[in-house]
């Protein structure tokens, strides 16, 4: 019986080890994948490590992560240790009150702490960046240090410091030479926890930073919005660095057995050396990527979607102008709007059509100086100009454009079925449990409204309610999987029969799997356009025009479009990428349908948008309960 229990225990241990470490092994293997796929290994390659080392943003995020973690660990360990020692000599009521205050941040959800720190910095008008992120990390690390040191202090003889001073030590000497060595295990434990928490933090960092300063977690989050295997490469690099530190720490006892112990040696110095090694390693890697070139002159602040620029355009623009570019990223137009409405200054924004209309209506944008963009407009595809959200393009210069359609597995779905059913194919029970819906109220309601023969810009509550019922029927009967960017890699692996998707994402999917097709129903669809605009509070307007022109001209537009996969506004770039020898040769998804009378561009209406958002939340609740 005992033998069976031991066997069972060992089996559980092995399974737990596999459960925890298999994803890490999987990630490391796919960091050497030849293709962009995050799930299908096509061959060995170091291309993603090369891409990582060439990426100024990725290497800088690693440098910031290590620098913040090291500084926050050192400062919080010193402050936390001194505070804990002070509390041990305080009155019981003070010690109890401070301990409860210290425990509160540990139990408080990170999001609450993050928002509180953000509001504090905004109230004090502190410009968010490296310093605010560092202060935030110090603030949430100190309680962990105090919590680790307190038990060691309680185990000490309360007369120890008095005895040291009776023997001639000064209070400082008693502290440094008697108390601290006795509590060193607790100090080291607190420092390690602080370093781990700081290195790993995302939520507090996300709300406490600004000015383009990103740590690794923010960078990975941004990159994960689109398929980018460089995530695997930089994550593998971090695993290797940490594994190296752990090996040093664990092999130290073996070295100590072979060498006589030297005065002053100890785990504390080893931990500090390991942390410094991480800092140096991060700095060396960062320098390998570009030596942190300090640009003189102006700084251009851009607010753009994550993973929405080419690999080289920012670096090339900086070399071309001598300026420094700081790019912050947003996940949604609404997130962008909140920051801009609250007065955060950017020189260029890249919102979508309906949001540009809203910004124009609320007088948040500058009118373009047409003399500075005249030649640029001559390069742009006419299908993206003079659209309803900005007649005459008085405020915006198109960046990317596209449409929404259906990707489908040719072995499961025929063109005839798509032509016959259109958007209603998402109600065909033949494909039950085999479809993806996109988690976007705008595009989901567009699909439903078009399937019912209505305009996607309808103001009729009755029509919107009818579309809601259509979507409810879909999630109740079809058991769809509601996703965001996961659809890209999943459809590239043909994991379902069909899905709702943006044309740029479909371009990548089809490039990866020739058995995937693209179809835009005859009922009409959303023709969208993301464009560059200059806010009213922009500080570097002339430099903004330089970037707008640079990003629209051939080299900049080619770099952007070939990397991201969305359709370039520059007509020649679009034709070259689609044409013979182009990266997207013959992939119809890359060329949006233009001029079709039933295709529309979204317009902004606060009431209908709020209604759709509320109804879409209800649809997802129905889906989760089905």
C-alpha cells in the first residue's frame, strides 16, 4: 500500500512537472521555427532571433525591464528592511497598524493599485515614463520585503543589539554587523521576491508608464495582438538568463566545498552579483541591437495600434531626420480616445474612420496644411480618399485600408455555398461548432445587419434589435468560438471551416495555407480605413508632417504593408505587393473590394454604438451559457 502511494505521488510529481514546463519547452522550440506560425513547426531557423536583435523596441524593452527590476529591488529592499527593523522596536499599536497597512497592497487587486497610482501621477501632473514606472515598482515591492524580513526579526533575541552596544559597538555598527547578518536570509528572500514581482509585472507597469517607455511584459502584450514569433525568441532569451542565474546559485555550494571560505562571502553577495549580471546581460544585448543611439533634435510622439508598423520604418525615419520617435500603442479606438480626451499630447494618431469622424466633430484635430501633403495625396489609392468620415481629406491621410469578410477551408466549404448563403452561412447548421466569430460589436452587427438587408449604419433600434436576435440565434445554434487575433493562426492551421476576419489578417492566413480561401458576401461589408491625423495639442507639427509623408511614400509604405499584411494606401505599393513576384501575389484578400454599392464605411453615432456594445455583451453571455 505504501509502495502504491509512493508510486502515485511520484506520478503526480512527474505530471505536474510536465504540466508546468512543457509550455516553456514548446515556446523555446518554436522560437527556432522557420515560419510565422506559433503552432506548426516548418523547419529550423534563427530568423526570429535575428529579428529580435534588430528590433530597437524589443531590446530597449528588455533593457528597461532589467533596469527597473534591479533598481526597484535594491531600493525596496533597503527601505523595506529599515522599515521592518524600525517596526520591531515600535510600540505594539503602531506595529499592528503599520503591518495592516503593509498587508493591504498585497491583498489588493493589481488593477486597483495600478489605477490608483495612475490617478496619483495625473493629479500631481507628473509626466509618466521611466521614473513613474520605477516609483510604482518600488511601491508594490516594499510590502513583500517587509513581509519577508519581519519573521526573522521576531525570531531574534530582543536584547541582541543592547548586548552589542554594551560590548562597545555603536548603534550603526550593531545594526550592520549584528542585526542585519542575523536577518540576511529574510532580506535575501524579500529581494528575490521583489525582483521577481518587478520583472514579471504587467498591469501596474501598463498604467504607470508613458512616453513610449515599455517593459518586456508590455512589449510582449503588444506583440501578441498579431502573429509575431519574436515573442518566443525574447521569452527564450529571458528563460536562458534566469536559468543561468539559478545554475550559478545552486552550483555555488559545490565551489565552496573545493575552495576555502573567504571572509565576507555569502549568498547576499551572490544574489546581488546575479542581479547585476542580469542587468549587464540585458544592457549588452540592448547595445548589440543598436547601442541605444541618442537622437538629437525633436521627439515625435505617435499613438498607433500594436504591431502596426514595419520592422525598419521607425529606425529609418530616425536616421533620416535625426529625430527620436516614441510610439505608444493602443488596443482599441476607444482606449485611444480616452487618452486623447484627457489631454495626453501626441503628434500623430492612427485611428479608424468612425473615430476620426468623432474627433473631428469634437474639435480635437488640426486641419491639414494641404500644401505639405499635396504630393503625398497623389500617391494614394483613390478608393481611400474623400470618404464620408472626412470629406475632402481635410484632416486625415490614409495609412491602411481593407474590408471584413470570410476565410474558409476549401476542403469543407465551397464557393457555391458562400455565394448562395452569403453572411447567413454562419447560420448553416452544417458548420455547427466549426466557425469563428470575431469579438467586435461593430463587425458582428455589420454581418447581422447586412445578412438582414439593412445598412450597417442604421439608426433604427428595431433593425438593431433584429440583428441582435440574428446573432443570438447564431451563438445558440452554431456553437461558434468567439475570438480576436487567435483566428489568424488557427485558420492558418484550418482548425475550423470558416470565420469572420479582417482582410489583412486573411492575407497572412492565405499566405500560410493555400487551401484557405477568401470571400466577401454580395450583401455588402465594412470597408474600413485607418488614417494618420494630427491632434490639436500636437507639439511637433512639422515633424508630424515629415512622418506622414515618409510613411506614405514608397519605401515607408512598402515596409509597413509587407510586414503587417494590411493593404497599403500607396497605390503602387499595393499593386507591387499583389502583382507578380510580390509578397502577396494573387492573394485576393490583399486587394479590398472597392466601389461596390452595398459596401459601407462606418459612421460614428454615440447612441447606436452604445446600444450595439450592450447587446454584443449580451450575445457573449448567451454564447457562454449555451
